[in-house]
C-alpha cells in the first residue's frame, strides 16, 4: 500500500480538514467562487467574503478548507480573516452594533458608547449577547470622522451618537426598551 498523496490540482481541490459535506450547497457555491478565480491565492479576500455571506461566519474548519483549496498557509487565511473588520470567526447576533474607535470618534466619546453597550448587554466588544440578539464590535476606523462618534447599526452608519442614544436603540432590539 502506497502512502503517496497526490498534490491538489488547480481544477479540483480536495475537501477541507473534515472534508466537504457533499449535501451542503453552500460548499458547492464556495467551490464555484474559488473555481471562477482559478483557485488563485490572490483571490483569498473575495473567497472569504463569499464564505462569510454563505455561512454567516468563518469557523476554523471553513478557514482550513479555504487554505487547502487555495494552497495557502492556514496562518495567512487566519491572518486575513482576523485583520479585516468585515470577517467574523463567531456567529453574529440578529443585530450588530459596530462602534468606530478611530481617533476622532474616540476623542468624541466612542469609548463611553462601548462601555454603555457592554453594560447593557452584559458582553464585551467582539461578543454576542447570550440570547443571540446583539453583537457588539469595534472598528479601527470606518472613515466617517466628520460625524464622530460614528456607530454602525445593522449596516447603517449613524453619526454624532451618544451612549444614551445607542443604548435606547439597542434596548429596542433586546426587547427591554420602555
């Protein structure tokens, strides 16, 4: 019995660390994206973007599948997935709060907004409430310095936010607003 393993081809990569579940159409769609980009390593961000859209978040097995398919080191895939704010390694809540922590936003009170939401939800930045309703994230900068402090609520950029205004909004999501 031979222990030789053939190198993956450019057109038909093998499955990830746990293999590709053949019945899961999301993997088939991800494969189509990688094939469209000819399994090129420089398509990593586009492939991760597609994976995030399909799966909701990037779990370790999915990152390993992408690394193997694109023939890049898992450390590179993990580095890209953790560097860019868009990517999440954990399931997100039904609603998301992203607080800009850039210099202008920080100076104008972004840290107080973060603290208020952490206290309200009983979570830290980067976490989701236990009921899965709200995820709190921070961003290095969202490029909205003119309306600092800026907060992204479910994808909508809002400016000149106060801790109280954001807390009131999130209370509605949590169902304990009055």
